[in-house]
C-alpha cells in the first residue's frame, strides 16, 4: 500500500511530532520509506488543495492531512478550522480516496502538545492507523482483496454480515 501525507509547516513544532508519529505507525505496519510520500504546505488552509491534487494522481491508497490551528484573539481561527475541515471532506468525497483528518484545532498550545505527545495519545499515530484501516477497507469494498463487508439490521442492532468466497471459490456468509 502507498500513503501520502500532506503536512502544514505552520506550528511545525506540533506538526513535526504528528508527522513523525504517523510515519512510525506506517513503519510498524510494514510500510517501506518509498511507500510514504510527504508533501509540506504553508498552513492548514492549504491542506485541502494539496490533498485533492495528491488524490487525483491515483498513486495512493490513503492520505493524511496534518495541521495545527491554535485559537487567537480574532475569528480567523474559526474560518481556518471550518474551511480546512470542509475542504478536506470535499476532497475526500470528490476523489473517493480516504483522507484522514489530523488537524488539531486547539484553544491553547498546551492542548496541542498533549495531543502530539508520546505514542500513546499522539493523534498522528492514530491517524496513521486510521489511514491503514481505511485503505484496507477501501480495497475490500472495491473487490481487490477478500469479501465485502455488508451491513444488515441497521446500526442500532450492531449486526453485520460478511459476504465473500471460501478457498474453493464458493459463496459464503458469516
């Protein structure tokens, strides 16, 4: 699998820690360095366009968008957070490629540091795991490996059926 990471340089004392943890998650899952591309952008607001352009290449199984926006004294924070989230969701929906949202939107620097801490609690590491999971799910749903997961009974019932084929090629449900 191939992964792309778009990372904001703004607040890089936080985003560098998130990036390192995301790459660590990929390495622990067996990804080689050449399977992960990192694209820096100036700030969080530029993440959606870069992510959309990366998705359009067709080279990736999932992307991660990494940024950190800290609340200031003006409403700028609200616009940047809202439009970054909206833009990344639109890029994901338009491309059909999983784009994991790893943009910290914090009131204080202390909150950001807590979320970019050691491996237990680092949101970058969690984003790496989410990217792997969504890449695998997307492949399954496209029919590139194994059976498809088919929900039945609704979310409230918590039940699901897994449809696929056994080793002999016969249809099965579990």
